[in-house]
């Protein structure tokens, strides 16, 4: 974990991106990150949801031997897309104690992808949402978190180990500012990333999932106001008893805007509601219940 945070930033280097014969060259920013927008006039031949993109470093970096290559996965739905899902990670998928600084630091640095366990039933619940009403994994997941990009590989391994549907991770740059260790506020980062997803996926409605501990409901309320008619449902895991009054006020305001917010104690409660709305299959609710019981036995 220490090595993840001792990373070197390599700005202004060129990376060639290749996908199905289409090539694009991008340049890393001052933090060493780069963004790719794959667009082809001829379109792409898509036979499966998950596809690989080839990445090649074009510039020499110090004494690092060439070639430097990598692959990355992209998700392109091939079935009927009912909705997209945007989920928080900390205290929504996995307990982190994000509202208690020391506990969060201890959990982050002393746990690994195998030892850190998600909330009971989360894996089956998210799989059910990914499959939707037709049983095909075609509903895309997006994960928005205030965790730094340094934890990207850890979080991807965590999703893989616990069989939670993969999706883009929208994380935060690690940097110093006068006010805080990680530059940029939790609120601004999350709101910007969620609204970025809405702007890219212009024709998709979303189910938003978060927790009551780190202002997810307030962020989602702002999204509902900025993108009317685009949010199908908001599920909030109840992890902060002190915020009961605030949650009720936000819930009422969302209702006035035509969106329901369900404050849930566990995953099974959210699964039952999703089934009642016809968003998941009855067989998947049974799987959620059995999975929750098994996970609780492990915890």
C-alpha cells in the first residue's frame, strides 16, 4: 500500500491507443494521467460487452526499456440497456469508516482486496442490477469515489475478488493544497464526476446508490435538479443515525421532484424494492438473500 502512494508522475508523454484497427495518440497531463475518447467514423464491430484496448508508450522514459505496453478493458453494452448504475464505494459497497478518519486510515493501509469484505449481499445485488429485467449483463456500472487514483488497482482487484460488476472508477487526484492533503473537496469531486457521466450518457436513466455518511444524498439531489427526468431511483445505505432528520428532508425534496429515495439498512431491502419495480428478476432476489446469509456467516 505504501508503494501505491509513492508513485512518480510522468507528464507530457505520448501514448498510442489502438482498438479494432483504429489508432489515436494522446498525451499525459501534468499528473501523468491521460483521457481517451474513442470515436470512429466507420463504427466498431461489437460482439461482446467487454473488449480490450491496446496501449503503447511512444516516448522513452529515462532508462526504462522499450517497449512499454498495456491493455485496458472497455464496456460496450450488447443487450437491452434498462438503466445505468452509479455507485459510491466507501461505506456503500465496503465498510471503511469514512466518517471516522483514524478508522478509515487503518482500514485503508492494513487491509487488502481479500481481507476487506463488502457489505453482505452486495455482490449478488449489483449482479442483479447489471442483468436487469432480461438477465443479460448489459446495464453499465460506474463507481464514483473520493479515494485517490493510487488505489485504482486495489479497488479493481477488490471488485474482481468479490465478483462485483466491473465499471469505470472515477477517483480523485492525490495532491497538496493549503487546506487539505487531497486537493479538491469530496462534494465537488463527486458531483463533477456524476454529472460528467450524465453528460456522456445522454439517453440513459440512472439508479444512484450511496450512503448517508458523506453527503451522497445532497450530491444526488443536486444531480436530480440539474438533470430532470434522468434519475430512476436513489438507494442510500443508512450508516449515520445522526443524519436522520437531514435524510427525511432530502427524501421529501426528491419526492417533490418526482424521484424516490429509499434509506435502507441492508442490501436485501434494496433488492426487494428493485424487484417490486420490475428492475431485477425474482430469481436474483433469492440469490441476494442466500448470498447475504452466507456473507453474514463469514463476517
